[in-house]
C-alpha cells in the first residue's frame, strides 16, 4: 500500500493490496459525499460485432446481484435519496452518486456488490434492450446526434473504437445477450481497473477504510488492453450531408483528429481550442458566427485529446438557409488562425481565464471528483491542480500558432451536416 | 439511513437591505471557496408579455449582454473571464436573471456589470437585428426536439387565458416582427431598481459588499413599473387533449395538471406526491436537472419503465408565482401504443387518488427531498440562485422553512391534493405520434409552425 499527499487539493491516493486505487478528498461545503467509481470498460472495448455492449452493460449492471434483487437495490438507494448515475464514454464506464455523509458506508457496500456480483437477469435484459432501442431511435431523429456520430464515423471509420456509435445499432443491440454481458463484465471489471474517488465531508482515512471494507477482498484478474489504430489525417476534405427534412434547424459537425493527451503539445492545443471556440461565448467562432453574423444560437469547438488522438470538433446549429455561409465562416476563421496564430492579447486572456477558473472547477464535490478521475486516468499526478498554472503560463504564442498550423486545415476537414438541408455544400 | 440532523444545512445568515431606490439586496457570506457569485433578478418574464410581443423578455435578456454606455461592445468579451469567471442569464415565465461567478476579487467588477445592465444597455439597432436570427435559431433548435415541441403545445392548450400559455422563447411571427423600440421600451419599463433583487453569496465581507452595492446602485433612479392586470385562468371545465402527428421515430406522452403556486397550501403535498410518483427533484430550477432523481422505486417508474412501456418518465413541479402546471412526461418504448401507456399511467394516478400513499412512501419521499435540498446547495452559485429565485416569485424566507414545510406534510394532505389536483377535469393530455419519416413531404425549414405539424385540439369535454 502506498499513500501520497500533496498541497493544493491534496487528495489522499491509496492503492489497496488488490490493486484498486482509492482517492479521497475532504471538502466541507455540504454534509454530503460524492462517490465516483471508474472502470476501464468504455465503448472501445466493445467487440466489433457487438457494438453498444459497454453501454448495454452500463444500463444493466445495477439491475440485480447474487444477493440483491433489482427492487432491493432500487429501494436501498432511493430511500437514501441516492440516484446512481451510470455512464460510459470511449474508455471508461463510471458509476457516480452523491449521498449524505452518514450513508457512505452502506452506499459503498451496495456499489461494491453491484460491480462485483451483477447477475444480469433475463427479464431486465429484455426490458433494458427495449429502452436502448428507443434511445437509438431517438438519436436517429436528433440532428445534433446524427451530425456528431456521422462526423466521428467519417473521421475514424465506422468500425473504429472512436468511430462506432456508442449505443450500437438496433441490430447489434438485438443480439447482445446475458452471456455477452457476463463475458464483458468478467473481462473488464476487477480491482485492477477500478479507480474510486470519494469527495465530501469525511476524513480521508475514514473514506479509505470504508472503501477497503467494501472492495478490499475483491479478487479478479486485471483486464487486458485493446489495440486502437491511429487514424491518419485525410488527404482531402470530406463533406457529408444527412437530410432530415422533418427538422427545423441543421447541425454542423466539422473537424479533425487532434493529439494524444500525453502529447507534450497538449497545453498549446488546450489554449488554441480555448481561443478558437471556447473563450467567452465560443471564442473566435462564437464571435463570428453568433455575435457578428447572428447565424446560430451556438457555435463552439471542443478538444478531446485522449488515449489516441481524439477529435477537435467544431459545432454549430444553424438555419438551413445559412449552412453554407456558416461553414464558409468556419473555414475562414480556421485559415486565419492557422496563418496568423493567436494575438498576444488572446494568449494572455485565455491563460488568465483557464488558470482563474480552477477554483470554480473545483468548487463542488462532483466537480472535484470528475477532476481527480481525469487526473488518475491520464496519470497526471495528484498535484496536477497546482501545476496547471505553470504548465499554461509556459506556453508561447509560437507554440499555439504551430498547433493551429498543424491542425486547422480546412482543405482536410471532415464536415457532416444533419438537418433540413439538401444543398451542395463543399 | 442518515440522521436527519446532519442533513439540515447550517442556519441561513442572510443580510437583507433595501436601498432608497427600492433595490432589494440579499448577502450571504460563505467561505468554502475563494469565489463570489452575484445574481441580479428582475420581476419580469414571459407572463408579462402581451400579444404581438411574445418572446420580448427573453430577447431583452440577450440584448443586455451587448454593451453599455461604460462597457463598450468590444469590451464585453473577457470582462468577467479575466477573473476566471462565468456569466450567463435566463428568462422564464416569472423572471429574468443574470449571473456571474468568479474569484472573490471580481466582486466590484460584477456589481459594476449589473449596475450598468440595469440602466445603460445600448440596444444598437444592428445588434438587435443580428440577435433576431440568433433567437429564431434557438427556437428552431428547441423544435428539433419532439418533447420540447409537445411541451410547448401542451402548455398552450392547458391555459386559454393566462399568459403562462405562450412559450418564453415567443411565437415565430412575433420574433420576426418586433423592432428595436419594442425591445428598448420594454427594457426601460422593467429594468429599474425597485423591480429587482440583487444577491451576493461567497467569500466576501458583507459590510464591504454592501458598500460596493451602494457605490454602484444608489445613483440609479427608481422607476414606475406599470404592471398590467393578468387574466386569471378560468376554471377548467373538462379534460383537454392534443395530438401532434409529425415525422419522427419515437412517441411521447405528456400530462399537464393545473398545479398550485408556491403560496398555495397544496404545493408541498404535491411536491411529496411527485416524489412518490417519479422521485424527488428538489426545488432548484438551476441545479436539479443536473442530477437525475432517485426514482427506481417510484410508482410510475415501476409501472411504466420496469414494465417496458416507457423508456423514461419524469415529473415536473416547479415553484411559480401563479398556478402553473405539474407535468408528467413519458417516452414510449418502440412498439408501445400511446393509448396503452396513457391507460396505465391514468390507472396509477387514479389509484393514488383513491388509496393515497403509505406511511413508508411518505417517509421515503420526505427523506429524499431533504437529501436533495442538501445536494442542491453544493455551490455558492446554487445558493445564490435560490435566494433570488424565491424572492422573485414570493420571498426568500421560504427557504428558511422549506425543511419544515416538507416534513410537516401528512399522508392525508397528499391524498387530498391528489384527489383535487389529479382529477380528469384538471388535466391536459398531449400525444406526440410519429409518422414515418418521408411520409409527409419536405418541410419548409421555417420552424415547427410552418413545418408538417398537425395539431389537433379536441377541446374540453
């Protein structure tokens, strides 16, 4: 067992004997505790023919254990006012809840039972499958989702871990059965893939002991890794239009692959993205498309530097009559950024903002827990929060300019538009 | 289960003061993080709008981010971000509000921004024009979502006279027709200190904060808010129904029951009833939607979701100044006829009207609600929101008695509220029935009002 503590947030990070990581942070804002359990069990681990398996598991894992019926779990959580939110992203499956301080121990016991001994009852699988099919059909009718999923499929390929639909397809979900769920659980869930963050009005030593009591005896092999091919940037611009004529507004998803989170250029990319499409109301993109041209309620960019180079995505929701003008404006903003780089004022503003916003990011228990999970997942170190200001301050204008030059290339962009639009976008 | 004593937040220490010009100021020191949150609330919302001007409150809110006499248009961007801060605003039926949360040393800046916003906004004609299309885009984005569309249509049918009937975003034709003078005169009429509440919460000294408030706001003259008399919604004489048949993939069912306002004795029994039916949400409009309710053991979840009839069910009871709606929203699973879903949910509601709720259900609901009150006070922004929200619809002092009000609800009161409020003559039922995509023909792309929407209102019966 190792224990380390640092200044700043100074969480206590403990590795249990079975390999589970427990991170505890005391915060006294409210008499409540947030518990955030993360497993390396995201959608990239879906077998190719069973896309949607991780998501399916996230909706069934808490529906019965060897000793608790689904109704018992629901009753035990509900009577404490606790809702357990399960969610899944590319790499991680998370179970998150907030409870009153005095409920922490029983809640951890229930959580441990859920992740260690799920039984996936057949009737629950049938019911949840119908729910998931309904969700997929809702997605099919949602231009924002259609644009984003279409964009990722174009960028990475529809069978790549980053390009697949996270909830799968109606066909793939139909064949996911109890056996598949159990195999996925056995393969991906164990103390070696768990990081458990506990933040709230509780002494770290008590939090760690509660975690040890709940998870300490868990024995299971460590899960394997998965090969994720790095997609080379496209040589030419790709444009896809998905007409959805029953809708009022079109959604645009436009972008590129970016970098790994571990890339030393990450902080330059972070600043670039902030200046391009985040700062104030959507950075330069929001300033042009929303503020100056009045074309959209939203226009922004987001950066997902991940295990492999994730997407840098620009999103806008526009009237069908403005699709071409909005995409042309995005092209112009990117070209200008790549050619001229950021201004000194923009560099100063974005640094000041990102550094100054740390106390806000770390104000709530939920916010702190999410931050500590990211820190753990990417191996940033428990003192990462105190290092952020220096990491950002050190970035020069030239480094951000270079990041822009490398990435913001309209001639190689992938663009997907979904909505009541059938025009000839190029 | 946790002891309830630990679930009771510390006593509120709110400093309340009213300036000579009528501005009400609420300050609460909280030293949990080096931050301060400022909210400025106005008693104006879409219920104050007349025909031809629907959506004006919300459009005015947008215009109040576009520069003032002393904050040039090009200096707006970054004015709070340089303190690591966040700012935003929202408009709803009873209120318009603006907020900044930033490091505590930004307090003076935040007060300056709000004082400027109260009296010096520019309303540049070009900005008004360019914002028209932004707002129409916001409206159309909302209408892309069938559930949002159904909600809007249901509300319009549930009220035939009270201005709660029209959507806060406004009707499209009004957004196309309104002009700069409409916006500016509305702004001048309602943005006066005697129609506002300023809330400050955070790592500040209340005396110093109060001196800042006086420095920035004392000079602003009070105004006369000519508030028109609102039509009282007449008694509903029968159930109302509407069906939207529109291209889509999924069917939705929504029930809207006339609900008690915050000051009605039925409000808290209804809040407990909603917790029994769909899980407790708390009473923070700003925070509650971020955390889903604990609802797996709730009656309607078990009857609808666990039986595979719906993929989701949610209840909505929000504190409002006047009687609004208690809504129950359901998404039908693929293949479930809306008639079947409706039959089951109405049976469940009839059951609670006939037999009431058990003591166990009451205890669970009360405990859930108390826990939610703790969870929703997890940031200075949320705490400040609640002070301003309640002051704007009634009085911030409601917050002091929320716990007591919830705990004193009895099972008999819940049953009585169910009998009275969930009766058929008090409801509007909305169906969104999808028709196959491609079966209707191309939409004009000018919003739902011009698209292939057929809205059948069967009226009262």
